């Protein structure tokens, strides 16, 4: 599903941003958007949070059956 890939990409972006904050005290999103309180940064933070919530569902989905073709 495309939404799964988008959510995973946003969650990874958020994780990298938090890593940057933890290691270097540097918020990449705030730097790009002109501050953590800017509307653009708040939208990105909200999208990352929603993506994280969506990714929770990935943990509880049953594994899809894969069929291996025999030759």
C-alpha cells in the first residue's frame, strides 16, 4: 500500500530529526521552516506524528501469504 510507504518515510524522517536533536541539539525541521513554532514546521511535526500512529498498525497486521512459483 502506498500510504504505508509514505507513513514509513515520514516516520523515518521524524526519527532522523530526533536523532539530530539528540546528538547535535539541532532541529532540522525547525531550521528548514524558520523555527519550531512556524506553521510549516507544525504541519510537518503533525504529519510525522500521524505517520507514526499509522505505523503502529503495521505491527499488528497479519503477514501476507506469499506464494512461491515452482518451475
